[in-house]
């Protein structure tokens, strides 16, 4: 039942597909990434455990499940990355002609790793494109601070619909602040994607939460249905925190760090801790960094690699979510091109002149399902997700 080395992929020069469990060809295909950061091994342990359990169950799946190993070299060394963050390279695609299979090309370790991952993804898509009902990609991660489990999604209605099946907080629009993520690439090629953050790197519970998430994902995707008692059990394994509502959140502030060795987060902060404006959060080059807005602290940096110092998030109102869902399905978005300061780039993107369109640009375009990326002091590009 289990195939740990798909022959076609090996012929293409990659061993990225860690294992696969085939099922009915007409069902969904679920692809799980683990170890995209080399110091995040909980996902690796979780996917191997799930594969072993699927083997023992020897049950037919309504679809297929694949696992892809992330940054192999960084996993060997036990570091987040070797040269550059593998989860920041996916913004503009890849020019394969620049990559030398002999390894002599002047590219980072992570560039080579990204090409091999992309090749494995394309192999899976090509293999199942004709018969699979849909493709779903899941990326397993952990954090450098103590944390409850949560989900990261690009804010599409399809992603929202799947993510709400899980009783954990959902972070919307993360890709506007953290550019070049693997899941953004997956969304851009037209497929569902969820990022699951299981907890702290070294917490054994992170493995159990990751396993629970995968079993629930297979259940809600109808690849392998669970009993009601099993669903309840795995939801309990997610270890839902009563002080962190399992609702939607959006990023209100992002602290970017130029030199991680000169940045020191104040000890004791955990994901989703409530903070007030003016709260001392960190030091950078000896200067105290205070919270510029109130909210919940998110992903504080307690490691010496990475440029994301911390983020501050706030809960999104249910009314706003319902309104955005309605507007995205309506004809009204076709009128956006007639707003002052809005220029058409192509059928899925607008350029906005902020000297003309001065108010609520981000809020308005978020309502209609656009990703808003600043490209200059007075310009942003809005991409329809």
C-alpha cells in the first residue's frame, strides 16, 4: 500500500516524495510538506507515524496521500536553513535553466531544494490531473515560542471553507506580510492550501497535534472517514486553548528585522498573548521596541535566524467576513477599475496610486478578495486571489 520511492520521481532525480499511499483515482489528492525549515521536525515525525498507521489499517482510501520532505540539508544539520529561508523563495517562480544538476551553479542550497520540491509537486499534479477530484496541499510547521495550534491561509473562500472545519484560530492574509511562501505558490497555481502550526519546536505535543490535524484533514476531505468518536478525540488532541477564540485573525503590524543577531525578543511571550500599545516587546541595537498597536502578539522571534521579529494580530468581525464572502461572488468587483487612482494591470491585478486613492484601499480590496502588496512609497499592487 505504501510507496516510499515513486520510481518516476527517482528517474527525474529527486527523492522528495517521502512516501505515498494510493487510493481511488477519482478522489482528492492530499500532499503534505514537512521540514520546510530544518529545525522543525515535529511534522516529519507526524507524517511518518500517519503513514505507518495507514499501512497497518490497510484500508482503501477515497483518494491518495503524498508526503514531500522539505529542506533536506537543513534537516541533516538541524538548522532552520543553510543559506536562505526556503519558505521565502516562491514569489516569482524559478528559472530552471540557471540550475546546474552537477551542483556547480552559483545558487544557494535552498534554491536547489526548491527546484526539487517544485519538480515533485509537478510530478504529482501530472500523474493525477486527469482523474483527481481536487488537490489539497498542507504545510506542517512549528514555532520558536510556546503556542497553541493555529492555521495560516491565503484568504480565498475555498481556503476559508476547509480551514473552518478545524477548531483552531485561523490567520488570514499572512502572505501579504510574509512574502514568497510555498503555500502562496500553491494558491497561485490554483489549488487549496493550508499551513498548520502545531506549537513550539521542542514540544512533544506538537507531534501529536500534527498527527491529529492530518487525520482530521483526511476525514474532512473524505479521503478516509473517521467515526464521530475519533473526530472528537483528534479535535481534543489539537489542545484548544480557551483563552484564544478559534476565529479569524488578520495581521495589523509586522516587525521586520534586518539583523537577527542584533534583535532580542523580551522573554516570556507566547503566541496570541494579549498586549497593549506601548508594551515593551524587544530590543534592537540596544533600543527598546514597543508595541505600536494593541492586539495579540504573533510568532515572536526566539531564534537567531529569520527576519520576522514579531507580528500583532486582531480578530476579524464575523460581519466583515460575511460581507466579503458576498462581495467576492457578486458583480460589484467589476466596478473597482472605475475608482479614482485605480489602474488595470491585467485581468487579475490593479495598480493603485495612493496619492489619489488615499482612504481604506487595503480594507476595500481585501473585501473583494485581493492581496495588497506595497511596491513603492505611493503605490500598491492588488492581486485577485
